[in-house]
C-alpha cells in the first residue's frame, strides 16, 4: 500500500493561493480585467486543496523512500494541473493539453511555450507564467531535502553537520531554503531595476533567473536588454541558479568554515573560469564576448536565454554545458559537474592502477578531504545510463512523429535538462503549438523525469520489477 505525504503538498497549494491573490491585486491595480476571474478560480481551488491536504489524517508510520518519491512525482502532476487553470480559462482559447503543457513547462523550469506572440498576451497572465517557474524552483529544492536519503553522504555533509535528517532538521533546512530563495529573488529584482530594466520585466526575469526557468516576458531577450552592461549583469545573475543556494549563506553565516560546505561550489567556480577562458581565447573573434558570456551562463545554469542567431556553430558545445549542469543544491538541472568529475577521476585512477599497480591512487576531490567510494560511483554511472536511455527513447518518439533527427536529438537533451529551446542551440524554430497531443504528453512526462533525480527512476523500476 502506497502512502503519500500530502501535507508536504499542502504548503505549495498555499503558495499558489498567495500568488493567485497577488495576481488579483495586480490586475485590479493596473485595470487588467480580461483574465481576472481565472485567478479567483485558482485562488479558491488552491486554498481548498491546501486546507484539505493539511487536515486529512495521515499515518504516523515512517514513510519509505519509495513513498516519498511517489509524493514528489504526484506533486509534479497535481500542482501544474492547478497552475494550468488561468491558462485554460483565459480568453486565449487554449486547449487542456496546451494549458497543462504551458504550466508543467513553467513548473519544471523548462520554458517551452505554446504562445506565439507574447505581446498579445495580458500582462497578468505573463506574470502568472513566471510565477509557475518560481514555485517550481522552490518545489525542486524542497524535494531535494525531502528525498535526501537517496543521495550520497558527501552531499548531505555539504548541507548540514547532521547526516541523519529528522523532521526538525528537515523543517530547519526547508525554512532556510524558503528564506534564501525569496531573498535572492528580491535582490535580483532590485539589481535589474538599478540597471534600467523596467520593473515588470525585472520581476519576471527575477522569477526566471532564480528558478533557472526559460519563460520571458517578451518575445525575445533583445527587447529587454540593449547594452553590454545589462548583458553582463544578467549573465552574472544567472549564476545564482548555477551555484548552490546555500553558498552565500555558508559564506557569511557559518562560523566553522569547513570546506565540506564549499567544496562543490569551489569546483564549479574553477570549472566556470576554465570555460570562460576557453571561450575568450578561441571563440571571441567571431562573436562579441559579452554575448558569449551570456550564452555560457545561460547554458551552465540550464536557463537557455540567448540574444542572437550567430552562435549556432557553437550549439554542440553549449549543449554539452547544458548536460553538465550546475550545483546539486541549485535550481539548475543537468547531470551535475561534481558527479561527472568524480566519475572521470575514478575511471582514470582505475586505469592507472592496472598500468602502475605499485602506486596508490586516492579517489579524493580537490579542495576537500572527502573520498568517494565505489557505491557512489555506481550511482553516478547509473544516473548517466538512465539519462542515455531516456534520451534514446524520447529522440526515437520525436523522430517517429516526423521531426528530423537533429532537432529530435537537441529537443530531447533540452527536455531532459529542463532548458528552453533557443537560437544558441539552433532550435528556436520548433513550434510546440502545432505538435500533436501525444508528443505534448511525452514531452511533459520527460520534463518531469528530467526534474526529479534520475536515480529515483531506477528505484521506481526496482520497486515494481525486483521482488524482495
């Protein structure tokens, strides 16, 4: 018998009701009445579900990790259904699947859209689109804490001194995440305003950047930012969803400056410097370096924004950056740099141990005393294997639907890595509006697969196929 931790979802329905109320106030203040009643519907339904989920009696028995995985997966379906209400009941005659596709694309911080011209869309609905990303990014971070038991000991050490998470420790870390997430969003909004980006665009961009989402309030980023200073500032702000959300907190508030709290961000910083240096030395002659910096930041943070079409010759490189991804405790997707680096180092050590058996090779990460063992390496390898299998399956489905192989392959990577299609990947011309219902459901499913830890897919398969 499966048991869901429905009180975990109650909090997020409460957040949806708060954002619905905010949209109602915003619509009244700016006389935007076209879609006003849709926010009343989402407000009423989200409040009802929040109270209902909180009041329902639940078993006091400890949940299994499989029950927790099902809870998170269930949230990725039910929460976007509620978020799709303003799309479905809007004046733009969206079908149910288009409404659900738009909301789940925002909630998973992917950014695929069925809207062709955002300038024809009511501003309150544009703000709602961005809000779906903000809630989705927070849900993703909370899910990491909720599923902390499936992760490696080194990742737990980077979060807290406590390896065994009890309910009070989970509540403490979740509260810290919510406050940091909200504060960083506010800081991004203020910085964008300081650099002359209008308030409405700044607010929507703040929601996108903190959540590594791909929704824009305009048809193109070039309508929002116009000079190199703004490009550089947005490029730097994108890194907030690349590094760990705890990085700034640990930097200023942790008294015991244990490297365990910084080791992943130190690796990511070195990785970022190396990538920027390579682009500066070899790829800046044909493109403005500020545009390259934007594309680098956008790709490694799994956001996907771009400014121009002149970088399609580098699309394969940017796709590699997308696959690598950012920090484990960030809102970015990707396979995670630290996992790939650990797997690479372990493999090299294994090869060298056969060629030079008298030498001793330590599987230890630089900047830290943490050693990774064989069990962790197995998890990293299985994660990559599941990604490859998922990539093959989705690419095949898209190819059979009539899409050419190149676009199928690119779109599959972007879907699994929750990154918006744009000109830097040569996929900006993909039209999601005209796709058939089956393909939209498939993309929606794989967007969820990409957002949850890929290792959880193996645990679900094991639960159903492997008998104890």
